[in-house]
C-alpha cells in the first residue's frame, strides 16, 4: 500500500508539469509564425472552471462513464473523475460506483471538503494557463503519432514523466512526435477538449535532446491545428513550477486561475449486517 501511495503521488505530481524543462527553452521566434490574439467574453471561459466535466459532457462525451451527473474517463484513457461544480452527497455516492475498490482518480474539487466516504491520497496546487498570443507554426520535422507508436510513447513517458499517458490516451486528440535516427525523442499532444478550447499536454523531450527548442516548436505546431478548429489552447502547470510558468508566458500563455487537484480513493464499503 505504501509503495502504491508513493508511486501514485509521484505520478500525479509529474502529471501537472506538462511543460518543457525551464533550463532548455527555445526563445527564438519560429519561422513564419502566425500570431493570434483573441479576447473572449467571460461567459465563454466558464467551461474552463471545470474542464474535465465540460469535456465529458461535450466533445469527449463518447469516452464518458456515467452515473447520474458524474462522469469519468475510462482508467486506461485518463485518470480524471468529473463532478458538477457543486456536487451533492448523491453525486459523491454515484462517483463511488465509478471508481473501483482500491482504485483512485483525480478530481478537481475546491468548494468543499472531500466526503468521509473518500480518502485523499494527495493534493496538488496548479495554475491554469490560456493561450493569448501563441505562435501557431509549422514544424515539418514533427510527425503525427498513432496507435502503432504507443509502445514508444509509453517508453518516452516513463523516461521523462510528463504526466499520465496511458494505453488509450492517444484517442483523446492529435499527438506529434520528433524522431532522431528513428528513435522517438520528443512529443506533445492534446488531452481535454472543450467547446472552444483544447488542452496541450504530455509535452516531453529526452534529456539528451533538450535545449533544441523541440518542446516549444511542438507546442507551436499543436497550436496551429487548434487554431484551425477555431479554438484556443490551454494547459495546466504545478504552481511551484515557476520556471515552466515563465516559459509558457514567454510563449504567449497567461495564468487564468489557480485550482487544486485531489487524488482520491473510495473507502471500503461496510457490509450490511444481517
């Protein structure tokens, strides 16, 4: 149990990094960038307050495991459990039906304490950043990644720990990768998709290939695809990762809000006595 706890905590801690390492940014302007700046009314931003829930009730509804008002991604796709903004006791009971005994899920829940029927394994403070003036650029060296690439992608994730990339995570959106002598050395992709927004995630580069601006260029290439859909990019970073926050600000993102992600597991249910 202790080993499971430590592994889970470390795994989710790296989940929220999702950023190129601050020591190796490429601060050069990409070739022929397309800059965009879009001001959207606050009502259009509302889904960002509960992004997993908005995704599973919207563009990602096909992935949703549903019980009442509660949604979750299949455990081999993403770790997120999504509740309404103001979950009721009934919502939490329904959530318990979606998380198997001994399992865990990540839930964004800041309005109240976790109910007694649940145990918090870890909590992470993060910032949500939205793209305001990100360069949407071509990156010819980046190639689309597909199901056949998943074994290599899992190896890269294991080496770099950018966040939870599971056997079916690639189904959530577009993923791009960079190869060197046939080896996958960098990648980035799309995770949560809302109405008008797409989250950039799983940004990672093998240590020996950092300092070449691969992560920044992958973000630019993903942004180009997102903008073509008339959407905007957003992402999440640990609040303590100030270097990554500064880097993303340099790339044209700004901090929108802070939030807490709780990793929770349901307490074993007591058997009724006869």
